[in-house]
């Protein structure tokens, strides 16, 4: 399931089917770190347990992710919403000596943070020594992006590269002959830094739009950065409104794109730049399994999005023990699944795409 909270399995209800029963407000989609998101996930897991014909209810949660803040928060919120005990593994490969740390979170659950994906095997043993059974009453949530696919610190740069390529392709197509690659890279690389995440909310749709506007010449990078740092512009929405007042200064095609994005943002759509996300799907899916099986590992790691072997091995083992597996991603649906015209040509969603696997 991706950002729109509509499970890939059509037998399960989507967010809109559950909105009324869960008391969720209309017109908004909870994000991964929010409590309402966790409530939706808990209901999905319960429905999935029923769908697979298991009479036992879910009693505990295992979670595998790659970011302590986002995945750790989602894990804690799900445990809190369901009142389940839980263990989470947060992995990322680094150049430092191997290390692992067990961290109790604020809700009394436990996080196992390690700088090697191979430590997932130790985590599996850790769960056993803590008396944490894995059976039909256990749910396993596996983060997709940079966990099951493109492991953070090992292979995740290919995912990032596909996204940057999609931003560049989208902006270049819209700006035409006025597109300047050096200017684009300067704008993107600067505004993608953590310093500006509060402004962009670390939303790549927003960043792509900002790069488009800067590339059009309507706004200058120096002026934008100065306005953000001086808090004359406190949010992306303020920037969007500022562009709206100068919409007649944009070429007709850019004005039309701005109008679409402006309307989507006002509707609360967290993925307002649709053409960018469609390009991201194409640049991402082309990174799956395109190399020969005898390709050297270092080339595979540099050019393909790979399955993380440690995650694959551990969760398939848990599945054999009866656990319910649920793949979860905050990636926009438009960037992860093909539109109908491509699906009819055989294009697959990224969770079904065939690629190589790497790991220990």
C-alpha cells in the first residue's frame, strides 16, 4: 500500500471505505507519522487477517524500516492505536564499524537500530530471546522504499537518482529551450538540503515545482533563499500564493501547470505535481532488473534498484511461521504504479517488478 492508503489487494477496503467508520475528516489523507494513519493501518491489518481466513486476532507487531524518525514514529503509533506489543528494526548501512542499539520508545515498545542490514539476522534472534513469538497472531510491516527495495546506505542512491532524473525530465520538458541544466542542479541541490525541509516539507512535488518556477525566471534563487531565511516566506503555500499573483507573467503552458498544482494543493492533495510523479514511475521502473545476471555486484548496486536479501530472507521465514506480511510505503501511488495505458502494455507496480537481490 502506498501514500493514498488504497491497498494493492482489491479485496481489502481503501481509505475512503473506512473514513466514516474511523471518524476521519473528508478530503484529507493522513501521512505516515500521524496518529490517524496508524489507525487506518491497524484496520487494514485486521481486515487482512480476516481475509486470509485466520481465526486468531493479531496480538503483536514486528516492523522493519530504515528511518528512526518516520518509521519509528509510524511503528509506535500503530502499536499505540492497536495496543499491541511490538519490536522494530531500523537499518541503514554506514562506513562505521558494525553496531546495534536497542532503544525503548515512549510507548514502551522496543527499537533495534543497526548500521548493517545483516544485523536483521541478529534482530530475529533478539526477538526470540525476548520471548516474542512469530506466528499467525503476529503482523509484520515491511517498509518498501529503501528497506525491502534499495536498502538505505547500500542501494538507496539509485532510488534517489531516479527521482532526480524525473524532476529534471519534467522541468526540462516544460521549460523547453530555456532550460539550463546547471541552473536546475544548483536550485535542486540547494533546496533539497535539510535547511529548507521546513519550507518544502521535504515534499519532492513542491521541490520540483519550485525548480520549475526558478527556471522560468519568475523568481530568483538568491531572492527565494533570502526570503526563506528571513522568514518573509514561511511555507510553500505562501510561495504558491505569491506565484498566483504573478500568473499572467508566466507562459501559457507554465500557467496551466501552475493552475493544476495550485488547485491540487488547495484540495489537500500531498502529490500535486502529477506529471512529475508519472515521470518518476517511468525512471524508477527502468531501474528494475535491466542488467544481466552475471553483472558484477558493484555495477548492480550502482545502476539497479535491488531487493534487500536480508529483509527478503527474514520476512519469508516469518511468513512460513504464519505471520501476516504487509508492505507499506509513503511513496505516491502515481510514482509506484503504472497508469492504465501502461498497465495494458505490461508495466508493473514496483512491488511486483522483478529485479536482482543483494545482501548477506
